[in-house]
C-alpha cells in the first residue's frame, strides 16, 4: 500500500474540503469490486497517476518516484445517511500546482473507474419472461 503521503511534509492542508458524492460513491464501489488499492492514469495528466485507497486518494508523480502531488484523506463518511451529499475530507497539497490537477484527476478517475467496473462485472445472464397465471374469480 502506498503511504508516502503520510511521510512527506505538506505545503498546505485544507480541512473541511468537500468531495462530490458521485466521486466518493464511485471510488468506494470500485475499491469493493477491484481491490483494496486501485492505480489509474487519468487522461490529460501525462506523468501523474491516481492511487485510490479506502482512507486516501493520492495523485502521484511517476517521474519523481511516486512523489505525492495532492491527496484527499480523512473522509468523514461514518454515520452517513444520504448518498447525494458531498463528503467532507482533508485536502493535502504537496506541490504548488497541486490544486490545478485536482478537478482533472477526479473527472479522469470517473471515466476510468466506470470502464474498469464495467469490464470487471460479470455479464448478466439473459432474462426469462414468465407468463402470469390467470386469476380465479372465486
């Protein structure tokens, strides 16, 4: 498991950052179906990868030996009652331009995870239609 984001000093920490529910729900579903750690290469981010773990999402720079660029950690999902509301988390910035890649990384994550989940899901067997039995008039 990747853990350098806990060892490297941060440039900025932003507590109370909100992550859209669609990203959070998709990432959780992917971690359940694809494994405890998922590594993606979002399109448009040439040498950056996104590592998804249950407790953190980390954008890393492959060229700099997986140095973290930005990380979402400490998700406040415990006791969550609605699936449509944003999730509060802690945003860690390790690079001065980290905030510029966040939106692109999340939108790329959405596309790549949807495709990966579709490929990993078993195909549903063809359905069978059952006829209704006539009601008795008794």
